[in-house]
C-alpha cells in the first residue's frame, strides 16, 4: 500500500465488512475496499468492483434549497458540483468520480477528484464540526491553525500527534491530502499558484458569502459530496432547518425589537456587518432591529465612518461584537472606552462578544456555527429577549465585563 494510504483506519475496514466489501489489492488511485453489484446507498468507504455503465452509483442525492451559490448534477458514476460565487463573478467546477469507475471527459478547467476522499485537509475552520457530523474525522490529515479547533475529537488528534500544529501547505502536501478545503477569497488574492506548485487540489469554500444562516449551513451538503455522504448530510440539514425554524416560531409574539449596534472601532472607522450580510440577517431573525441594516454591503466587516456609527450608538439597546472580530482588548475598545459611556447598551451592561472563550480560550463559533446556526440564533434571542429564554446557557457569546471598574 502506498504511503498516502498506509494509515487508512481500522474503522474503514469495519465499515467495509458491513457493506459487503472486499479488500482489493491494487486499483489506482487508491487501494481501498470494493463493493460489487448495484449499491442501495452511496459507497462512502468503497470503490466499485465491477463497473456497469447502466448502474446509478449515487442513489443518495443532494439538492440545495437555500444556498445561492451551489448546484450539483448526477450522471450515474460521477457528479458535477459547481460554485458560482455570490457577488464575485467566479465559477468553479468539480467532477467527482466514483472510485473504480472510468474517468469522464471534462472541461479543461474542471477539478477532477476521486470520491469518496480518503485523505483531506482543512484550511477553513468552519468545517471542523461538519467533519465530525459526517463521520470523516479519521480521514483528516491537516488542519491549518490549531488554535481554532474546538471539536474534542480533533483536539485529541492534536494531542496524540495524529495532526501537527500550525501546519503549512507544504506540510499538508507532504501528508498526501486529496483535497484541501480553503476559505474562499477572490482569485487576485488567492494562493492558486502555490496549490499548483505543491499539487494540492484546493476547494474554495464560500459559505460566508451566503445571505442567510440556513443558506450558509446548507454547505454541509456540498462538503458531503466529496465523501459520498449525501444521506447523512441531508438528514442532518433537515434537523438543522427544523430547529432554526422552530426557534423563529418562538418570536411570533415578541412585542418590541431592541436596537442592535454591531462591530466596533477599527483603523479610524467602524467595522460592522453589512446590511446584506448573514450576521445582519441573524440579528433580525433573533428579533432585533439592526442599526446597520441600511448599509448595502454583504461583507462581515463593512467599513463605515466612525461618526455615523456613533449616531447609531446613541440608540443602541444592545451592542454585539461578532465572532470574527479582529481587534484585541475588546473591553478597552467598548465598555471601558470613555467615548462610549453614553451608549445605552454600555450603561445597561448589554455588550456581548461572540467568543465564548474570550480572551484566552478557544472560540467554538469557528467550528460549530456552520452546522448549528439554530444554537447561535438561540444565543442571540437570549441576549435580545432575556425574559423569554432565562434557561438558555449561551454557547457562542458572552457578556463583557469591565476590566477597570
């Protein structure tokens, strides 16, 4: 067995026996178990043993009803997944070929990958919990910045040495990753040349460009395509969607909406959710009146003049510094800054930061928010309407307390 697959876990062999697979001796590109006959579900740990061009090898299929950037087309033994980035004008096509079947003719610019993946890496931290949910943690060989990991099984991999801390792309390439899932940003700023040099198939994940929390969460289905885990992802997303909608129904009798200020001072201006950003949408969904809703940007860190933010601050009942804040000493920039003593939220002690482990602990939002938006929504509902959710313990947010008083 080649070095790229010598650590294929025992759990895979167990799963293979359940599926009726037999170990095959050599089939490029990866020697994994094989399955014969017509599959009753997607082969998420197996290659095909006796290919038949009349067989549909993907009986479990995904579709997207919220995500605005995703599509997938199934063609028996391969599937074509596409990303069309919202507002950026870039398109990406991935041809995902069932192992043990022929390579199809593809577009020159399409990325061709064998599925299910047996080794993958994460450069975007939002997929830690998704990796656990799909049951593919044992295939993870690289995880960017380890300080953003909060999933216990991934933390254990760091502690045991199965994952290296602070892995760079060169180290990830050395581990033979078959796909590296990376945070998307425009091509002019991308590391595509580095990926090509190292032979790493890079998959840009653009869920942060989606306009709603459920659209963002539905990217778990896209992620699942690379592992043939559509059945698991479909069931998980259905539960997520129902939980989110259930939380929304609790707000049906809310009489008033508190005014919400978001973000904070940064580099002479003010960084806040753009009015079209999903952070703004989540505040609205939680029963808040977002004071930056008139900003046309979809960015999580839209820059506005400091003076304009101060005008909004005069009406702020609640001040939320989001999970992705980039300035340190949050207290010193908010509740302990004398310039903001006039803000009603500061006077009432209703300033919150989206980092449960702040300042020294892990921020679980990075790992969990993608697939658990209903829990983030409940956090915000508790913050905005505390009388209705007295028993909910905040999962991602925490109230800021003064360091000087």
